[in-house]
C-alpha cells in the first residue's frame, strides 16, 4: 500500500523532469553547430553603457597668491602677464605650492608678499588658513600704522609649510611706521580665474613707485642652524642651510651668526637678471 502511494506521488514529478530535459535537447539540436562540431550558443546580451560621470574641477590645493591676486591656474593660461610687468619669475608648479602661516599680533596688520597686498594677519593664522605661494624666494612684510614693521626673506620648497611669528611693537607717538614695499601693478588674470584679497590695501600704500631691476641672491650656509639676515631682515628657509631671495640690483649686506662660531658679514653686489651665489661656513671659536 505504501509502495503504491509513493509511486502515485513521485510519478508526476518524474514525468515533468523528463519533459523538461527533452525540450532542452530538442532546442540544442535546432541550434547551428560551429565547424568544430560544438553547439553555437547565442552571445549574452551586453549591459547598456553607463553614462560618463561629469565631475566638477577640483581646485583645492591649486590656488596661489601671485602678482596681487589669488589665482587658480586651472581656469586660465599661465602666465597671464608679460615678463617685463612683474619682477619675479616663477615656474608654474602649482600642484606643489608652498604655504605660509602667519602668527603675529596685532591681527589687523596687513600682509604683503613681494610688494603686493595679500590680506590681514587674521586671514592666514588658523589651522586651515594659510597663505598659498609658489615655490621659491619671497619677501613677506607685516605693516600696521603706529607699529614697527616686520620683514622676512623666505625660501620655500615645493609642498613646504612654514610658520612666521612676530609681535609688532607700538611706536612712540609721532614716529612714522616704515612703509611696506610696493611693486608695480600687474594686469588682472583672465576673468573668473582669480579672487582679490579680502580687504583693500591701506590708502597710504597704494602708490606704485618705479621698481629697479632685480637679480637673485643664493646663500649656502653651514652650519644649517645659523641665523641669517639680509639687509637687516631675518631670512627663513624650508630647506635648512639654503636661502634664495629676489632682490633689487645694487649692494646688499649679508650677516650670518651662530653661538659658539665666528660671525660672518659681507656686502654683495647683485646685477640685474643675474644670480649671485655665496657659500658661508662659520668656523668655531
């Protein structure tokens, strides 16, 4: 009795499997065979091509301050000015720009780079607030009326991050502040490729005097921890022992000091368009 019940239950299932196998064999028999005797299978349908993703251009890390403008070279040609219009000449390695953090008081002091107004100290003194500059030599000046003016000569390696610190001391009443250097204006970059500093330069420093020719002064100093001054201004470098500055033609005074070593002082003549290289080694006393 149990055997007949199992037979009645399984027989329909066996018949369905057999019918399915038979239809599969017939379908394969109707397909054309290839020369090798194999049954040709239809190609699997290809998925529809995906639309190309359009990403907005990434400008983070490319904007630099140069010639008085925060310039983004992604959106415009380089250089946009004629060589004779700007005394400094840079290689456009903007992907390896350097950054300067300005830690100084008062925070409302104006910051100048190579004679161009860049903004206020408070614009460049935060964790995520830096002054983006091209690699090479730069002159940094902090100016505030009624206070002593601070200056640095910087040499920045590509991708370096340097911090300058200063406290601008108040001057006695009636004592004028040393004005910052000013460079001739450079024509604006192409429209949409730049931004201006956050606030305008003080009215008393907007004049653009005639600038003399420029040359380059390179210093190799040992030991690397020695203090270097050029024309009385402190020199800093992101590359220990190496300094590079773009200076006006004429005589410039170099001073190198380090405790426990003999000081070094020399006047150097810089010619227009030329590079003067000085090697300084301080002997122990």
